[in-house]
């Protein structure tokens, strides 16, 4: 298995633009998580899905953020419009047996 | 709300040295995991501890869970450059909502 796949690995955009981050989970893992990591706040859980259904989105910072999981093999995190304070590394992770498996992350820079 | 504190926040040592990093909680851990995050990658699970006083070893890494389950330590013997990374110790009581601290950033210089 290739593990959790995220794209793009790096994204540089200008304030106000729409950003879409993509994740392909490990096959057979039913729970998927989106995290944001910054130096100041560490790893923050934004939202997680179970069997493609959003279960807890209490970590989504505001309405500019949205996440979807249309099927078991694909999820997106969208920011519209983006702001400089959204600059961070965004991780997708899936849950195996009592272990979360992380993708390599997307480093987002909003100018 | 449980607060996790990891110390030191940053550590830079020479290859071959020993080190210990700490993880403390404001409340009892249901269970605790240690993850290592290498530069440019996502965190990877090293170990899970569940029972107070538990000690687990992974090659040169020794993990200890406090008797009261409110603290844990990670000791690395004869550190290698490959040990460089960010060490994180989330509360894993709910494996869908891990509670993460800021971690300890370790640099092992050749």
C-alpha cells in the first residue's frame, strides 16, 4: 500500500484565492482526519470523517474552510477565500487499528 | 480540557549522547502514544502505553509511563542523526480525537 497520498505537496497562492487540498486514504481505513500544523499551535484537528460522513468539524476555523469526502478513496479540504493566516502544513490521516497514519502533508503559503 | 506540556521544546545534541524528553498532562491519560515526525513528513507512531508504570523498549528508545498515568518520558541512548525529528505524545484515549502537544524538536548532529 502506498500509504496516505496528499496533493499538492506545496502550494503558494495569493490572498483571496481558492485553495483545494486533496487526500487519498489508505484502502480499508474508514476514518479520515484533516489536521493543520503550525509552530505556534502544533497539530490541530480540523475535521474527521467516519465511513465518508463528517462526524466532528468543531476544529474548522471558520466558514471559509470546507471539507468533503464523496467516496471512500478521496477527500478534499477547500479554503475560499484564503488568507495569509491560513499558511501552515495541512495533513490528512487515516485510522488503522489504534494508530493514525499520516500523509506527507501539503505546505500552504498564502501571500 | 486536558493540557499537554512537552519539554524541552527544543534539543540539539551530538551523535552518541543520551537524552530524555518529557510529556506531562494536567489530567490522567487514558492511554498515551509517542509519534516521531521527521522533517517534511507526517508523524509516525512509535509506541502506545496503557498501564501506569509500563516500560517499553524500541531498540535504543525507552518509553516509560508514569505510575499515575499523568506523565511519560522517552529516553534515547546513543542518539543517531536518524533520530532527528519532532517527538509528539498525544493522549490516545479516544483514537479519533487525539490531544496533541507542541512536541519536542530534536536535532542530532553528526
